[in-house]
C-alpha cells in the first residue's frame, strides 16, 4: 500500500507537465474548441470586408472626378463707338455696376453741332422736296389741258381744211361755169358782130351780146379771184393743221416733262431721307458719347483716364458678370473618363476657395481635345511618337440658385464629381 500511494503521488506530480511534453492529456480538448469558435468570426469579418469593398468600388466607379478644372465666364470688353475727349470716368477697378450705369463720358459738343447741322439740312431738303412734289400735280394738270387743247386745235384745223377745200372746189366750179359763160358770150359777140354790120340783126341785140360778154368776163375774173382766195384759204388751213400738229407733238412731250418733274421730286425726297439718316446717325453719335455698362458685373482692367482722347473700338475697361447663368466650369477630363459621361448628368462641384460644394450638371462635351485648340497643335506623324492620355474639355453649368451671393469668380479652381452611372 505504501508503494501504491507512492505511485499515485508520482502520477499526481507528473500530470500537469504531460501536455507540454507529449501533447496529449487533459489540456487538448479546450484548444480545439477555441479554434472552432474563431473560424466563423474570421469568415464573417472577411465577408463584411468584401461587401464593404464592393460597395466602395461601386460607389467610386459611379463617379468621375478631376482636379484640372476651373470656373470660366464671359468677360465683356467696354469700348468707345466714337472718337472723343474723355471728360469724366465714373467707375474704378473691382467696382460692381448695374447694367446701364454710366461708365465714361465723352465731350458731346462736337456731336451736338453735328446734330444741329443735320437738322438744318433735313429741313432744307424737306422744303425742296415738298415744293417739287407740289409742282408734280400742277404740271400734270397743265399738261393734260395743253394736250386736250392741242388735240382740239388739230381737229379744228382739219375741219377748217375740209371747209376750205370745199370752198375751193366750189370756186373752181364757179370759175369753170363763168369761163364757159364767157366763152358762150364771146361766141355770141363774134357771131352777132358780122350780122349786125350787115344789119341782119338789130344793133341792140349785138350791143346786148357785147354787154353780156363783158359781164361774163367780169364774172370769170371774179370767179378766178374767188378760186385763188379759196386756194389761199386751203393753204392757210393746211398751215394751221401743221401748226396745231406741232403744238400737239409738243403737248405730247408734256407727260415726259411730268415724269421728269416727278423724278426730280423723288430725287428730292430721297435726298431728304438721306438727310434724315444723317441726322439719325448724328444723334446716335451724340448718344454714344455716354458709355454705359452693357451688363451687370465687376469692373476690371480700367485703362481710360479723364483728359484722354479715345478712338472708335478702343477698349477702355472690362466687365465680368457674376450671374450664375454667365459662369460655368471647364473640366479637362481624361479621355478614359468619358466612356459613360453624357450631357445632363448631375455634378457635385467643390470650390477650393470656400470649401463649399455646389450642384450642377454636364452641359456638353467639347468637339476636340484641348491640345487641338492650342496655338501649336501636336503633330504625331514622327518616328518618336509616345502615346499620351489626352484631356477633353467638358462644360459644366451650375443649377439655378446655386450662387445667390455671387461669390464665384472666373479662374477659381474647382473639383467636379460627375455621376456617370
């Protein structure tokens, strides 16, 4: 029994060291249980990490961003439209002005004189045009009257010629009749004379025949004179016809004179309109001596001073409008970032100056890379060509109401994030 107890005590002393020496014994089951409990936790953690990585990838893959972007905007140059002497400059650099504000005043005296001269010229031309225009209907009425009178004179002369011709014909007939009677009377005298000398017929009958012959001779002379007068009347009637026809031809030229008069009136009217245009231009030039702001914005690059003589087209200053409708973002994305980018996609615009983010959307994509718009575009037809990822400008506009305080300025650096998916 003593040996048994000694063995038991030996076993008792060696039992705690048996797991370290042999790896078997009462300590092995607890270690395996811990490993079995850790394996599900590791798998769950791996799944969570994978899900988070997938979500992050999907999130960042839906957005395209670049730091090569800045705010752009229109810069309006202010120049003079007329030459003149600067009498007053009412604004300075970095001053905000409303549209229509007077910026520069030129000396208007020369242009006021030009306006007065143009008004006087216009009044003179209008008076001349009115006088010539009044003469047109008067000339037209006079022409019509003269033409009608000339036509009536021609018709009257022709009627007079017909009457004179008839009178001439009648006188010729009377002359022929008188000559025939005279011949008969002469025959009677010649026949009665020897008979009277022989007393075969009464002397009274012969005397009567002689008296009759004298009467017929006088009748012939009268008829001849009457015929000559009728012939002269015919000649005069023909002369009157020629004269009336000449007057008619002259009267027929009167419409052409009316046309000439009307042309003169139209020329005077055109000259009056030209004078009116000159007056209008003079008034515009006078108005241009007051130079006003074309838009609302900030004044910059002021180079004009009082006492300076300016020329037409000379730039005096610039105005930068601050309205959100007049500014935008030009973002130079890599060409590999434009695969899914389309107009209308939403954009978050982070402005470095204020640390603020604004909302906008893609308006359009440029038609060429930025290098193609440069002064010296690259020429890749060489033997040492190296492929370089190109950048293409994308125009991004701000949504309405994004900059009510007008804080944004052209040239500010921004970082746009475009949601492409």
